[in-house]
């Protein structure tokens, strides 16, 4: 049986004719003689499409449209108008009706019209389901942990969701700054609008400007067509500027102008482009120190930091480790098609002794590696990297130079990042250029 269709008409003959036509197409039909009866029925049934006459006793068909949408916003309404009263159909469309049809044309036109309306209802239901899924995935409940510090951060972030106030997320690499940015966006009034994230340290400085602001065709050699920048892509939504501390001073000035005026001029253009964008920024740097060093503009800092939220490192919230480990094991076992049923106590103990310089991201990578290496249903300490095993020693031969420790740690993080230097730099909490300099010094290609 196909979607439920409700027919509202006080003429028995016409109502019965429509019921007969729709049942021939296997639609599930309901009917009512008045608008009041129809609204009562809609409170009980999930009606996809309503076919209503304009002239009804009591509430007329035009007034009925808004009331139907209040009960079921996903329903579509088709209005029946008498011959010569097309203006009723036009009024119905303005009120939100799907379409209108003149009485006398029902036999040939009603079924195709109902089918198109049903298709639109199905599409709206899929979109609604997707939006709910996204909201559930990126809300504050998706941020795992019950420690005092993480609860405080979530509470502070939730207070800013109903506003467009700029937010600055502070914390070490891997503490979940993008997850917080997504939760703020998808819990607020812009949740059905774009969320655009950009890592300011991952894009070369010479192309970051064109990525952010776009350009007009002919602005420079190779600009063969117009390009929309990320500010435009995020219009009416949220732009998440990760690692904003890596922006050079020239771009900082341009960012400040956009934040103050909500407009900018693209390279090659002569007129301004206006945008309506909510800004959430994040950094693992101390921007006050960067201001003192002349590396960051104080006016931009004050603009983006109306609400500052500190995200705790994993070593500051070790009471959340058990919950996080179990969460990642459950999530990644399913992803990797592994049947992990238990985690050994020694696995927990060894992980808890480690300080996790890469924080949540590093923990997730370690758990994923462990699950891949596991051979049974129990996750044991044997699947952990060697740095998780601490052995106390007073032997002079065991003393390792500091630069050797740093080199080995960089190699480990590079391995965990699968050779991706941008991700490795993020996990290490340093800029990409700093990482390249250290790689060169240690002879690592």
C-alpha cells in the first residue's frame, strides 16, 4: 500500500470519485467533509498528501494549509478550485500549497500531481532524517567524557550556541577543537546551513588568500574562471578557522576587515562581496604571547575571542580514559570488522601511564593500531607501541640525549599520521614549517 492521502470535500460524489481513482493506484486513502474533521484525523495519522476543496463549511481550504503544516510540516497540500476561480489557486500557492487543480480536470491530472507531491514528501523526509542524523552525530552528547574540566567546557560552549558570537577554542593539538566547533554549529540556529572548516596551517600561504576569498577570472595567470572562496561557501553558516595562529600578518588584516564589515573584495573584482558568516576559531598557540612577539594582531585577537573556551588535554582528564578507550574500541572494532569483546586490565594500566602528547587523536590512533594487531577477542597490552611500557633504570648506558628523544618521537608521530606531515605537525602541536625544519636537521626525508 502506498502513502496515505487525505481528501477533504463536502461533496460526497467528488470525494468518492477521488477515493476510487487513488485506490486504483494503490494509495491508502482517508477522507473528511470538513476542515475541522481533517485536522483531527491528521493528529492521529501520518498523512503524506492532502487534497482539499477551497470552499468548505467552517475553515476554508486556503486557511487550512497553514494549520495542516503546523501539524505535519512534511505534508504537501493540493487545492481543488472551481472553474473560473484560478485566483484561489494562486493564493493557495502563496500560502504554501504544492499545487492546485481545477475541478473537472481530476480524472487526467490528479494522479500525476499526487505522485509528484509524494516524491517531494519522500525527499523532505530523507533530508529531515539526514539533518537529524548529523545533529545527533555532532551534538555535545557526542563529546565523550564526564570529568569536571570537559563538563565545564561543554557547558560553556552550549551557552553560546544560540548566538552568533565569535568563539575561540584553545587547547593542545588533538583535544577535540573541531568536534566542539561542530557541536556549537549543529546545536545553534545555523545548523541547517553550511559548516566549512579550514586548517590555516595546512594550506600554503601563497594560495590561502585565493582559497579563502576566491577570485575573478583573469585576476592572475591561470585564473581562467571565477572561483568562490571559503567565506562564500560558508555564507549563512559557520566558518571554522583551525590553527588561526598560523596566519601571516597580511592575511590577518584581510580577515579582520571581513569580520568587521561582513564584506571583502575578491582579487580581480571591483565590487564588494557580502557574506553572513559565524566565525569559530581555534589554536594551540598562546595568542597573547604571539601578540607580544609581533606575530598576531591584537585587534583580530579581540575580535575572534569574545568567548574563549579552554579544552583540557587528555593528561588533565585521565578519569575519562576508561570511557574513551571503551568508546573507541566499540567504534573502531565495527569499522575494522573485528570482534573485540574484552579489554585486559594491563591494556588499561599501560595506557593510563602514558601522557598522550597528541591527546584524543593520538589515543584513537593507538586504539585503532591495537585492534588491527589483535588476534583474538581480547585487547591486550602486547598490541601497544613500545613507548607505552615504562622500565625504570639507573644504568648510564640507558641515558638518551634529548635530541634523540625528539627525533624518535617525531618518527613515531609521522608513522601514526601515515606519513602525512600536516597531520603530524598538528599532533606534535607545532607549525608545519617547524616540522620541516626539524626533519631537515635530523636528516629525515
